[in-house]
């Protein structure tokens, strides 16, 4: 896909998304389930339309990966049309306490990671793919802007902790289901979601500041957005902090619901006695 223009890649992605919708793929069913759970007040017609748009945007995000991973950094950065809230990041960095950038699976999360790495020292956690060749590709693609990339394990967390303590930035995806012992249940929209405790713990240990960030798809390129998180994310009481973390993710999603990765089975782990909702 890196050989195509961004517009051509998006058109291909749109076709893939439309096919996924009409073929009633697994992604279609998961997306519909998530939208039903998170937006119960939407009419069936509106939810179906949002499902279609979501799958189209997922297709476009996949098709954009070639450009984000393989184009020269200057070329893909040239497709950033606007940066909203950039002053928030400047002020947070000037405080010298370290900054945790909360970047959900929203819009093009690969681009936001690359963008952050061009601004200054930035460490990022990632889940290495099981295939060695794919892991190498992901690693090289994500660190090419200058990011320090670490696997999401104890050694990676230690490296991020060290970076924050010397005032650097770190980017973390907040909406992945953590491993056993790495999370607690907290409200996400109208549901309970197993939510990572890593971000609140890092905030408490380092005194770092947090910002929400994402890259939305717009005509001709992307719009980068920085926003303040829910203030309770700094709470020492973990349930309160986790609820605030999820409200912060909701803030991003509601900015452009069709660009969120709804095909991810966010609710597959449930509190004891509650069945997971994805069984067909």
C-alpha cells in the first residue's frame, strides 16, 4: 500500500470495509455488539449506519499503514492538516514532570505514535506480534521517528518509568485488555470493562502529567488532537482513577465514533457471573 497515494489507499480501504459489512464478517458482528452495548439509546437504523462507517474507517486505517510505516517521515508528516491542543503538550512538557500520552485505538493510532516520536524523546510500549518477521517490521516502523520502543512487560514498564522520571514523554494505548493481574473492572460507557491499571500507577509513582491524544482522518490527511483527561485520572483510589481513564477514552471516541476500533472485543472478560457478549 505504500506505493499508492494516501487517497488511493483510502479508497481501497473503503472497499474492504464495505465488503466486511456486506459479507457480515466477524468484525461486523463484533462491531454491532459493541455499538449496541455502548450506545443503547441509538436507533437500530443509526447503529447499523455507524457500524458500516466504522468498518469503512477500519479498512482505511489498515490501508493507510503502508504510508505511515514506509513513507519518508517528512512525507507522511506533511499530511497532518491541523494540530489541535498542541499548546497543552508544550505546557505539559515544560513542567518537566514527564508526560503520559493516552492514545486509544482511534483514528490512525500508528500515525499519532510516529508524530509524538518526532517531537522529542518518547518511549512507547507495544505488544510484539508472535511472528518474528512481523515483529521486526512493526518494531522498525514504529521506532523510525526516534521513539524508544519497549515490549509491554516488566522490563518495558521499568524503562518507561525511568523515562518519565527524567521528564520525557511516553505513549500508551489505554484500551487494550491487560494480562492477568494487570487490570481491574471499571465502567466503560454502560458496561464493565477490564481496564489496565498501568497508567494510574505510573501517574502516582512519577507525578507525571497525562494528556489524551489521537489522529483523526480528515479530507487530505489527518488532524492531531490533544485534550486534557478527566481530572480524576490522578486519583489515588484506583477504581476512581480507572473510571476516569475510561471516561477519557470515551471523550476521544465521541469526537468521531465512526473512527474507533469497534471490532475489538473489549468486553470479552466480564466480572464473575456475567457472560461475555460475543458468543454467536
